[in-house]
C-alpha cells in the first residue's frame, strides 16, 4: 500500500468518502467535504500498552492524590476533588457561567499553591483580567489567550501546570487537522490531542463546551465517550440559580449536583438551597404548595405556585415555568375528572419559585394541590410539605427517597407532610405529622386547616 491515499471527510458529521461530493449524503450539508490524506496519523494514546496486566498489579493512587478546590459544591460533583490526569468536560449553554466558574476554581487552586493555566480562545487577556478583578480572583492564575493546540501544548510542556482549563472546545484547533474550528472533525481531533497531552503529563484538564438547548451543536455531546467526567452547568440565564450536574464520572458517582448562585461578584456556593427557594415566600396564600424535591442526592424544599383564573379566551391559557406543560395538561385532566372541578374555562399559570425546574414525578401531588388551592382560593394549611406521583386514574404512587424528603421538611420547620400511602418510614418523626394518601379524591379533606 504505502501510497498516500486521499479521503474526503464531512466537517459537520464526520462522514467520509473516497471521492469528493458537493453534498454530504449523511447530514445533507453543502460543500462540507474536505480533503484529508490518510497518512496523517491516527490519534494514538500514550497510556496504551502492549502487554497484558492483572488488575491487582495496577496501582492508581487516585484517592489520595485528589486535589481539593476547597469549593465543596464543585469537589462533590467530581466525586471528591480533581483527579490528576483526568479530563473533565464542562458543558452548558452560552452565557450560563462556565468561564466564570472555571476562573474561580483556578483562582482558588492557585491560592493553595497549585500551578494552573487558563487557555482561552474566546476572550482577550483584558476581558479575562476584568472578569478576574470582578471575581476577586487572584493573580496566581497563568493565562494564555490562544486557540491553537500546538502553541498550548508547547507552553504546557514548559510550564507543567497541574490543572489546565481550555475555553472552549469550539474555538480550539489543531493545525494539522485541516478543518475549521468548531467542526466535528476538529472538535474530536483537538480533544483527543489535549487528552494525550494531559495523560502524558498527569495534568488534569477541564474543557469547556457550549451546548445549545437542543444539544445539537457539533461538539460536547460527541466528546462524552472520550472524557473521564462530564459536567453540565444548567440554569435559567435570567435567574441567579445554577446547578452543576455530573452526567458521567469514571472516578465517582453520577447524579451528584452542586448548587450555585450567580451574583454580581461571580458564583457563590449554595449550601442550603431550601433557604434560597423559600426566602421570599408569603405564608398562607392560596395557590402555593411546598415540595420537598430531590436533586442528585440532595433534598430541598421548593415552592410551586399556581394561579387559576376565569378565562376570557376561546382557548384558555396554560402557562408553565419550571414544570413540564404536558404534565400540567395531564394533571389538570385528572383534577377535572376525579374532583369534578371545571377548569376548561380557566387560565392556569404555574411557576416554580426561584427558576428551579422540576423533573421528578414526585412533583405531581404538590402541583395538583397548588392548582386546587388556587381554584378554591383557599391557602393550603400552614407548614405542609407535599410529594407523590399521580397516575391517570388519580392513584398516588410512592416515590423514592421518602426519608430524606421528610428530614429536610422537618429541618426547615414544616409541621406536616402529605405523602403517598405505602411509603416506608423507619425514622422518628416526633411531633411532625405524616399523612399518607392513596388517591387524589382524599386531597380536598386533607389539604386545608379546619
Ligand atoms: P460566562 O462565564 O461568560 O458564561 P459562559 O462562559 O458559560 O458563556 O458568564 C456570563 C454571564 O454571567 C454574563 O451574562 C454575566 C454573568 N456574570 C455575573 O452575573 N456576575 C459575574 O460576576 C460574572 C463574572 C458574570
Ligand atoms: Mg465563556
């Protein structure tokens, strides 16, 4: 063979062909096939070996070597600190606070005496300096405004940082990969090069990746299999509250969350999220229900608000924030059918206070309760927490994590909790009253104080 073979690779989807095509048959992109020579070597990995090893012979030592950032919410999602040599992908929508978070983390690490490098192809040194000043981030962070992998690699080999942050994978490019920054080919090739560099030097790397709401953009999703850990930074840009979620972790549990609040001086950790969501609450107003939810492994209380009002439209409004609108439609139908109330001529607005999004079915019962309470214009009895999944026939099904939810409700000064019948509770609840319910038809008798 030996001959330098030419292939054409689609810049958007990675489709390859031996001849040039004007339109990619895979993704339909026009003029997206670019020429490559097959002699450009495949990305190898320095940690690949040729002999067979027994698992017991291999020592990792990862546990004791972890680098703590002293930022509890951040350490937790990584499974207890940064693992040297690991590669972490930090995904999230543009503007959610990814650069801010990493700059704060690096600054903390540099204050602890670690050598850290922030390589940015997104912003100028001035812009980063301005942000760092605003965050009170220390001068110890080394900065390299550079999107080219080859330059970053050269500096890294010289400086030998313990932690490197690359902002972002969409701007990073390898010169030897003939493809535009941000294209699928480039994203994959440059991520693989960074990976190789990191493993060789035992350096931990954080790579920022922008993800749109649909997650369709070339990049982060395609890298999930390559990296050790995938974190997603989520939240509503118009609200202060942010969740950092572990989606994948080779060095710790997934489903962990870190909770932050975006303030004018950067992100601050939220150690007690219940306080955040409950602080502006008006007690004893109709349409407000308290839901002890679970995010990752953490319970906290959120307030679900509903407003049910006479509609003057042919098609009444159903507006939701933080709750799935299909779920609302389903639960409204259950309410009409089981409790016999008329909602067809009512506008229904539902909101979860503080910009939180409810994704658990355990939020069904508090949602139904808040709508019913607003419909009757009667406040739910004071200090009542409510959770449970509601089925189509109005039955209330048990959900997971009963005890952590009750504990959090008790800790936050709730006096009683309406919960699914059959939930196992093996804890002392003292004066706290648990009210098991099996069906939505029992709700009117239990919701309000007499
Ligand atoms: P940024 O970290 O640039 O987002 P990303 O890197 O994910 O694109 O954060 C940008 C937003 O954060 C911007 O809209 C302003 C806001 N912000 C604050 O509210 N306070 C701050 O101290 C900083 C630095 C940013
Ligand atoms: Mg950024």
